[in-house]
C-alpha cells in the first residue's frame, strides 16, 4: 500500500474514533462524513492503482508476446562430411559365365549317369558312361576292316608297280595304270541328336547384366577412363551386404527402342549367392568423395543470384549464403563450395527470414531477444 493510501486510512480511523465523543453531534456528524469520504477516496485510489498495475502487466506481457511472435521459428541442421558417391541404381539380371551344352558324339546305350540337375561339376569329371560292348564290337569290326584294307592297299601297291613296269615296256595301257592307284578312306560317324545330354553353367564367376540410360553414358565412359568401375548387386529382400563386381562389357550401340545401353559386370560369386537367371538390384558407383559436404535438399533454395541457403550464426542471426551444388540425389544434396560441416543451415522457415534476421530454433527452450 502506498504512503497516500496509508495516510488516508489513518485519517479515516481517527475520524471514526472522534465520532464516539457525545458532546458535539454536529461535529461528530461532520467527522463521520469526512471519514466516509476518506475511506471511499482511499478505496477509489486503491482500485485505480490496482487497475493501472494490471494494465501495465498486461501491456508488458502483450509486448513480450508480440516480440516473441515476431521472431520466426526455423528448423536447422549441420552439414555432414561423408563419403558420398555418385551412384546409379538399376534393375539387373544374372547369367552364367559359361553356358556349355554336352552332346553325344557317338550312338549307344547309357550305362550310368554320374550327375544330377543342380550338381556342381569340375573339369575332367565323368558325367555319363556308355555301354562299351556294342562299341567294342564295332571297334573290333573296324580293326578287322582296317587290316583288310591294309592288305588290299599293299596288294594294290604291288599290282600298281607291276603295271608301271609293264606300261614302261609298252605292255599295259595308261587306263589300267590310273585305275590301280585309286584308294578309299573311311568316314567318322557322329550322332546327330539335337538335344544335349546336359547343360553345364559356370556360376563362379557370374555375369550381371543391366542397362543404363543413354544420358548417363558420358559419365560412365569418363569414370571408366579413370579406373575400373565397381558394381554392387543384391537380390531383393536379402538383408546381407551387397556382392561386389566390376564392369567388363559395354554394348557397342544404344537400344533405340528403350534409349538404354546394355552393360555387363563380372562377379566372383565365390559364395554362390547369385544364380543364373536371378533378378537383382544393381548400383553402379561412378565416383566417391570422402570429404563431400552433404545437406538436406530442402536446405538449398533458388533465388535471383542462383542457389543459396541461410546460415545460422552464434547470436541466432541468419546469413544469406550462396552455394554451388555438385549434385542432388533425392533428399540429399552435395555442396561443392559455400558451406562447411561445422556450420548450421536452415531447412524450414525461409519465408519469414531475410539477411540479418534473428531466429528461434524449434526444439530449444530459450528464445532470442531481438
């Protein structure tokens, strides 16, 4: 209570006490009226002071609220330095490194089959065995015929020599000499079955084929000129790490129908994880930059002076910063120049800020004083 209010209450109290004297009614009435007036005045003054105090408090709160609402809230993030890669994600399929059908080279009955579908085989392994008896009989017959032909050839040689001597002496004719020299050789007979006995696929190593858009062909050729390009392949729904290979073949023409060019990569496939004819997800890593500065794509805006972002400084003011973008891949953008990993950039709330604006960061309890 203020000194004026205290003084008024004391006067009112003294007037009430003096009013208890019975000797002077008019004086008592006058004092009573003065006391009532003083009390009413004190109450009015108290109400005025209280009202003024409440108004000042409300105005202060309103001003603070207006100041707080004038400071925009923004989302921020710090650029990260990571081993970013320029990659091409594509669908692909696998194929055997070698595809070898096995045909029968002679006719005969199969005596045994030493391989089953899906078995692994190695060089020199016996797969099929034919019944030898008919073949041995045929061979013995061929050997007998050979001995006969050898004897006939020797006899023909003697006869030819005899006719040569007779022709020299003018006894035999020239036609008889030429006929005696004609000798017939045997033919090798092979089975002509069109269906192979078995098809052997070499799966280690294995090929992975895919097609890239022709628009990425210059990048592919440029980075292949710098070294071997690595390729990753992984079957769908496989949580294990990707298999790694390298590009070994580029088709010599672009498919005009699809606008793509066929690529083939070789994988060692020692764990037999990839199988011929299987669908796989392929990633071609063109290049990797271990010091790349990466920010969310939403942090980079486009203005009249090009691409830019806002950097939040230590005093919570923002700085307009032009940047040069290396490339954008989905939700992430690689910055070539203009930002450092230690800085903080705005990702949301651009519409309410300009160069030098003070901001409040969403999620922080303290607010910035403008």
